[in-house]
């Protein structure tokens, strides 16, 4: 994603790369970010010093890990800049530090930065509202073999949209694993199925299954650049907003 972000920034008007951060000990430290991204030298070398990088930027595009993102949010709050977070794999308790940082930073956080996925989430929410619990909701996702978290952040985003449409708490009604003699499906649950393999960028399908009919809403990501372009658009949107914690639904004007 770092390479994809650099490519997106060099291709879009009104933005430029001011710094690029890598983890401590990376073999790529000191290399030109543009050369790594395949766009040629841009005069920005990878550093493991986020403090200096944040001081030079108006916004940060962050696709790392929760622990790093929480530290970056604190730095973004100190610098009072935009922080776009595409990180997934969050745990209970991670939201409080982000909300605290959002008192001073403009944070846009989403399980998926794709414009299409966030439109899909809005459609899922409306469909879940329109169709009662006689329609069972199942979410199927597939990603490449190297992805480390499951279900994906995008699947959880879609599950949350479905739960909002039904006015139910996802944490209490989601089913992540089915194995053995599970008995019949509980009415109103939201199920998740996770597939991993190959080089799949990201496939997500939300199934609303009723008696004698089935609706399937699907998004297939074919290129990681869609996430990078969405992140840049989010940063530009947040640039003149008040400090706060926003979502891609806010960016697209889809918030209720």
C-alpha cells in the first residue's frame, strides 16, 4: 500500500509526497520512495522518524498496524493535521485513544478506502432496513494468502452497515465460525465467511437470503490503487474540516 499511495500522490493534482515512513530496521530505509513505487526519484527518502515526517506534512496516509496507527494519531493531534487511517485489525479499546486524538486532528478512519465499497455499505444499510429478519444476512470475503486479520476490516464495515440497518449491535449478533453440529441458524444473526488464497486483492459479497429469493451485493477490488486514490480524496476532503473522527461515508456525503 505504501507504493500504491506514492503512485497515487504523483498522479493526482494538488498533492505531493513530503515524507515516507518505514518501520525501524527495514532494509528500505534511506531509499527514494518514488523509486520503490516505480515512478522514478521524487527526492523523498524513507525514514523511521515519524516526528520529523509529521512536522513536514499537512496530512498523513496511514495503512500500517493498530499499534502504529495509535501512535501516529497522537502525533497527528500534536501537529493538528489530517490523519487518514486505512489500517485494519483493530481490537476493543482502540477507539478511545483515536477519539481523544480527534479532538485536535482531523481523522478519517475506514476499514476500506475504496469509494465503491463505501457506496456498497450504504446500499447494504438501506437493504437491511427495507428487508426484515425473514431475510438472513451473510457476508463472504476473500483476500490474498498473506492477509493476517479475519474477517477483513471491509467485511466488518459491511457487517456494521447491515447491523445499523437492522438497529442491532453487531458484536452481539455476528457469527464468525461455524463448525460441527451447529444447529439451525438463529434468526437475525449476521454471518461471516472468510476465504484466503492466491493474490486476490479483495472480494466482498453481502447476501440477503429470503424464502424463495436471494439478493447478492458484490464488490471486487482488482487494483490496490483504488484504496490509495480513495485515501488521497479523503485527505483533501478533511483538509478544511473541523477536528473530529470521520468516516468515508462522511467523505462521500452518505452519512445519515
